[in-house]
C-alpha cells in the first residue's frame, strides 16, 4: 500500500512539472518584435528601424532572429542579419539560447510582452541587458504612421491663419523611421501654389508621447498626441529671441 502511494505521488509530481514546462514553452513560442533595449538600466532609445527586429520561436526548440539597421548613409532600413538558433526551457523562468554569450536568460511574460534579461562579461566588465518584446499578435503600429495634412497652426495661444496652399501640404511617416514632407507656397502674385522640393528625414518615438523628428529644423523633442483622426504636435523654439510654444494640428488622410 505504501509503495503504491509513493508511485502515485511520484507520478503526480512528474505530471505537474511536465505541465508547467509545457506552459512555459507555450508562452515563449510565437513571433516577437523588439520594443525596448536597456544596457545597465539605461534605455538605448533604439531606432524605429531597429524595432523591426523579430524573433520567432518554434516548438521544436529552434528560433529565427531577423535584425534590421539603417545603411551607412541612413537612407534605407535594411535586413542585415538572419540568425538561426536553438533554445531550451530550464524551468523557473530560465532559458538558454544559442548565439548569446551567456549561460542563461531570465524570461518573463506580462500582457503580451516578453522580457528577456541576462548578463555578459566583456573586457572584464559586466553588462546587464534587458530586451522588451511585443507579441506579433498584440503588436499595434505607432499612431504616427500614415499620411497627414496640416489643418491648423498656433503660436500658443494665438492661431495663425494658414493659406490654401499651405493646407495642401502633407507629411507621411513610415514604419521604418523615415518621413516625407510635401509643402506648397503661393507665388508672388498669389495666383497659384508652387510645390517645394520634397523634404525627407527620420523620426523616433522616445516614449511618453515624445518624438524626435530629424530634418525639420526642430532641435528638441516634440510632444505628439492623437485625438480621433487628428495629430497634434507641440514644440518650443525662439522667435526673435522670445521663447514660444508652437502647436500644429494635422488631419489624417484616409485615401
């Protein structure tokens, strides 16, 4: 009777352990997109191009990682490396993944996110890494992506009247971190709108509704919020030595 009880308890214990491992494996299996990267608790504020990095984890113990980066001239976001590796669940939220110079990785999950933490030693210095991934199933593109037309402009709190030509202009933001701006001005006789040369640049979401947009002459951060089909951009600059806040309201172009 005692021997039967011992066997029964042993089987239940093994069954529970196997079940837990399967559950953990099921959590990591899937496709994940890089969202944030920290080294020694410092947020690297990775580019929108780098955020295209994905890791797809399969049930058979393998994974595929696709890494993206801007080219040498920062004119294109390119796939620069594809890595095929293996992984193993060691239990207690600990995993091994080939391709990393570390013994084990702590992997936790919360609300559609996977958080991977590990340490590496380089030239005698220890570096701690934390990468935050978003499940491809719950990934939502940045709200800034799309084409927008200027609708209103303010030197807060006063509204600046825009001309019909100025309202013809548009700016399009793309997932890879680039944007294109088309602007129009009236000719000297104010009889027609003249299209200015296409302006291009790069953008980055640095969190808490703050963005960096390079190539438009604004040095600091721009606060961008969204209301229905509107995008509201606010930033500060000096006009004739006087600091002012500018606000521009854009309407999303749906066609």
